């Protein structure tokens, strides 16, 4: 007996604003999400704000050196606390000047001592789960969420073997790529290489060895591995002096972030930032030691933007249009029991997570 075919997700998952709204409230608010890099918060009192799941949040470094994340809302009458980024000794609300410690505890407020029974020790900004993962700040709005090492088993230790110098890495360049498609169309496109041979000539011939490419789940991580092609013909020197300098690998952390390491132990990242059901902005991060100028990294960023990224934009935008066609019937995924580059087994896992994320909230 053959197993039943697995069909791709219904088009409405990618087009229906109600499903998107459900994801914002459910999935985005209960998974580990990238907030920023620790190098943005070098000094005590450094902070930056950001948006996630329809919320404004901010990360700030305390006097104890710890980075904390708070909802960006005053516990008096709900004014926003900070905007953008900066440095501060204490966090002062612009509305009535209630003042909070860097730990979020209320420190003072005009005339609050005149209020009988006012106990300022009971008032604190609402803190959000925060983890530092190899210098990257991740947050989870679910206070009961399992730790990142449980979600993504072995990813941290594997990355350490590819990036022994991770603690010295800082962002050198951000490339912002708006795509007119649902975030899941873009993530799926990233998560299979069935389309690579036809659409990514540079990547397929210049970086990876397609016959060795595979993508396998590790918890909620999708791990891409491959041997590399013609290392002697690489356009840059990959002799970093580190182990694994001759490998390409990537760790996609469900649902919206990926660490990718190119030969020569070069780190780059993807961060999908959904805008609405039909739009996502992909941020590509490129890193160098101390964030210092680095010709190789800049060159990689340009080559990537001009080839793989450009090629993918056309694909995902065409798919988004197609998903709105009355003529589209979701087709079977090409799941090869032997896996490999021409198989969509990785999409099978991804779509299972996508389906779960929405049905979990139907109950
Ligand atoms: S709302 Fe913040 S001090 Fe009043
Ligand atoms: Fe692609």
C-alpha cells in the first residue's frame, strides 16, 4: 500500500487576512522571535524598541549587565515608554514622568507618596522572556514557552563549531528585501532546493554540491547541509583557520529566522518580518569581526542580493499571485523517501507546523 499523497497547504493559508490575524495573535506571540543583536546594547542603559505581534517592545541593558525585554507601555495610564534607540540612566515615561529602574521596577513618580497605601514596589514594567543565542537576542511573548535549546535541539552547539568566533561577530550590513507575498511563501521557498537547479545557477554551481544537499528537521529547526563545490575556485579565501571552513550549512529556526554559514565560516542571517497577509520584508544580515569593514563579506552580500535574492523574489511573487487564482488546486508535494535536493520533505514538516499553528487556535 502506498502512503497517501500529501498535498500542499490550501491557498487560503497564504491569502486570508483572518488566518494572518490568527498567526499574529497565536504563532507570532508564542514562538522565539529575533529582536536584535547584543552589539546594539553595548553599554548599561542602552535600549532599542521594536515591534512584534502587533506589540511595541523594548530591550535594555541593566546595571547587572543583563539584557531584559519589556512591553513598551507605562504601568500608570499606558503611555509608550521609549521610541527608537538610545541610552538612559532610568526609563522615564513622557506622560507624567513615572520613572522606572533598568530592571523595570518603579522608582519614583510625581506626588505618588501622597497617595495613601501606594506601594511602588508592586509596580513593574511587564517583562518578556528573553534569550541570548550566540549574541542574538530572541524574545517570546509566551511566559511558559520552552527554552530555545528545547525548540531547536543541538542548533546552538552545532553553530558554535561553525562559528567559534561568534562572540566577536557584529552586523556589518543589513539588506532589506520587500517581497509581495505571504511570509510563508517566502519561508517555504527558502526551505527547499527543489527549485535551485533551474533558478539559482550561481548558488547551485558556485556554492553547493546539489547531489549532497539535504534539509532535515531537528525539533523546530530545519537544518540545511551540503558539501561545497569547487572550493579551489571560490571567489574568496576560505582559509579562516577554523574547523568546518569548507562547509555550507544553515539552521532555520521556525518560524522566521535563519542562521546561514558560508564556506570560510562567514555568518549571514535571514529575518522574515511579515507586514500583512500579502507582504513580507526579508532582512538579510551580514557579519564581520567587530562589524569592521570587510571586502569579502560586502562582496558576498552584493552577489547574494543580485543573484539568489533577485531570483527568489520573482518566484515568490508569482506564487502569491497564483495562490489567488481560482484555477489553483494544491498539488502533491514531491516527497522522496530518500530525501535529497529534489525532494520537498522539508516542506512537509514546515506545512505541518503552519497548519498546527492555525488549528491550535481553532479549539
Ligand atoms: S502614563 Fe506613564 S506616567 Fe502616566
Ligand atoms: Fe531560492
